[in-house]
C-alpha cells in the first residue's frame, strides 16, 4: 500500500485495513492523520526603525505559537515567543528575523523578514567662512559629518522647501547681497535628523 500525503485530503484519522490472503487470512489496521503544512507568514508594520521608536509587535502572524530568532544572533532585542522588538535597546544595524511555526517537521515551516535599526546621524560642524568683499569669489562652506548621514543645506532656519545642496561642501550662489547671509545645515539619515 502506498500513501501519497500530497494528493490526500488534510484531516483524519483515516483507518487503513490490511488483510492477508490464503487459507488462514488475518488483518490489521493503522490510523493515519494528514496534517497541513504550517503557513509561516508574518510581518511588522514596517522594516526600518529609528532608535528611539516604541517597541514593535508583529502586526500579522498566520500561524501563532511559533518562535522567533535573529541573525546575527545579537544586537536586535527580540522576544522569542511574541516577536516583540525592543527598538530602543537594540544596536543599529540590519538583521534577519526568522519565524519558525510550532508544528514538528515535516509540517513545520519558516519565513524571514529584514529589519533595520537606523543610526542617528552625527551633528554637523561647520567651518565658518571669512568675510568677503563685494564681487569676491565665494569659497565652499565645509560641514564635517562623515558617518551615518548626509548633509542638507537650507537658506532658512525652518528647513522649508527643497535643500539648496546635499553634501559636505556647500558653495553659496553668487552674487551674494551686501550684508550677512545665513545658511543652515542638517544631517539626515533616512528619516533621522
């Protein structure tokens, strides 16, 4: 007797009878249950977080009762039972979160999502330019911010509108009016400033 679980209907128990031939026949029975493969789908509201955000639970788990694990094995603080991410206590980086369903192999299943905890960018430090005379060529204004972000330059303190420039060295537009002209620089890393 050959049983093909993949072609069978999930459920049971099914009773299989086996009867021998001959002058002295005998029989035996076994009980078989066909179990479906778990659906391992899960997800969080988003996959990228700022380090000061609140704890995050998965907003969807198709098959409850499994376990969560991470790779690499440290840095991201996660509850292995609920999948709760402790964002504030985690180290910035990119991690793979894997969910293993509660069933036993071969009906067990796994799925993974990538979670990123972003770094807060360094504060930019600006090298103040010297005074210029009217008509002078304007040299670049340098902002030192070499990790975890990009410098964006604005012509207003409220950072309204599109930035004038994105990068370390900003060259103001010419000609500048006589008097004091101010520019503002902000370091940004995705949504972090």
